[in-house]
C-alpha cells in the first residue's frame, strides 16, 4: 500500500481547498512521510493511542514532534525548499497533522497503528529527504537501512564532473584543503620573488615570463595563465606550476605588462538531487532537473530563468527539449518526459512567455546514457538562434544519494 498517495488524495485537497499547487503539494508529501516515520515508532504512537484527536486540534503536531528546535528547523527547511512563507508552512503542518492521523487510523483498522506503519514503512522511504533524518527515531532509521548516525551528519555525496554531457568521477575535496593548497602557492611566491630579484640583477634587459598561479576552492576551479611577450597555454589540474620559455625562468607575482594575454577556464558546481527538483542556468541554456517519477518544476525556477524570460520579452523564440531516462519502462519514461516538457512550458507561460514563442524540439539523443540518470530526467529551455541549440558548458554536478529503499 502506498500511504503517501492515499494521503495526497484525501488530505491535500482539504488543506489546499482543491486548488492545484505543486510546491505546496510537494511540501505536504514530505510532511506525510516524516509523520508516518515518527508514528511508526511505538513510543510515540502509543502515547495517544487511545486518545480522541479532533480534526481541528492544531496543537496535535506539537505532540508528534515535541522538540521546539526540531519543529522550527522543519518549518524553515520546508519553507526554503518549496518557496512557501514560514508562517503559512507552520499553519499547513498544524492543520494537516490531525487529518493525517485520522486517515492512518482508518487504514490501520484494528491493527495497532505503529505495527501497521512499520509493515508499510518502505513505501515512504524514498520520500523522506536527507535533511529530515534528524527528525526520525533511530529504530525507524534502522528499518530504512540507515544508520542512526545519519541523523547528525551530512548525507553521503558522490561528486562527478559533467563535461560535454559526459560524467567523469572526481575526488571529493578534503576538509582543510584550502589551507593545504595555499601553502605550496605561498612557497612558490617566495621562491619566485627570489628568482626574479636574481634575474633582474644578472640581466635587466631580458623580458621575464610571468608564472601560472591557479587557485582552487571546494566549489569551483579557475586556472589563469599570463605571459609577457608571448601567449602561454592554459594550466590544468588546478596546480601552481611555474612556466618559462627556453631562455627565461617563470617568476611568481610579476605585474602584467601591456599586451598580456589571459586565458581563463571556469567550472561551476551544481548540486543535482534524485529526490528534489532543481534548475541550472548555463551558457544560455536553462536545464530543469526533476525528481525520480515526478514532473514538478523546482520552486526556485523563476530565480534562474531571468535571462530566458528577458529574451522572450524581446520577442525571441524559446525552444524546449525533453529527455527520457535510459532505465526502466520505456513507455512510462516517454510519457513522464512529455509531462515534464509540458510542465516547463506551463511554467514559462505562467511567467509571461507567450505560447506562440515556445517550440517543442525533439533532441537527436532523447535518452540519458547509462550512468547518467539525472541527465535523462531533465528538460532544457533555450533561446532559438537559427534553430541551433546552444553548446553545453562545463559544469560540475554533485549527485546526492537517495535514502536506501
């Protein structure tokens, strides 16, 4: 039995007055999953097993999650993820809790509530976000194949780099890595200054090559190469490497002379989750990533869509291209891909783009390749220029692992 689907059909319409609101519906789904996980714990559910809870008992949620700090954090997280004001989020939680209990008791029948929920806990595992583990009892986390330690730590993150639509694994940055990276650079600066002083005293007329100094942070990597008299090749691997010509020695921290050529390669970091929708804007392309099995646009999509919306105001046409997952049932994946493309089109129309300026364009490769599940769960929107789809920029994609099913 899928408990979340039942609650979505019965409780959500009452709370939203039968209105369609994807953000608030998704917010409520997360609440349902967290409540089911807490009520599956016998200590919690037995505390009011024989109590009569009225549908308008708005204080009931405080008894389900008595820790004030946890309630505040839960409201803030849901508000931030789904762009719903905190006061309204708190009201939705208080109004929903007694109605959820009523429906769960109805489903359980004569079976003890915690026993019924424990037997069906697998149906809510994929809906519980990683940040909510702190609100779930340790015993229930164990049933979900999650260590209780997950509640106080950051979920496991696997980092990959996407370049020209290919995913390549990259090592995770170590804590304290910035200081470790700065120490070699500082050393090179000192050595470079000494070398420059020596060269200047030996031959003041010869041009001196300027070094490569690359800086690296946990989120992005920028490599800059500058030379005097000639253009140097771009540096790689995010390491500080002095570069010299056949007659000159590279020297650190030299001021750039006129005619200096600078080449910069920049890679931005983006977090793509399989359980939460997200939006990425890069090089004229707005990519909508969807959660597994969902066709809901991320709540912060409008913040990323400014360039696309501004181009539409200028009369430019916007192309929409959808992709399908390479795994699972092909027919179901194709149907879901169409729903996602329609959701993006509806989002753009709702934000002022005339439907006459929107064009659905089928890409040459419509499926995500093996190992690229996130790429197969996306829809791209882009400015149409001579029917050419913009090239994909270099982006670092961080994949957040879903809770074990």
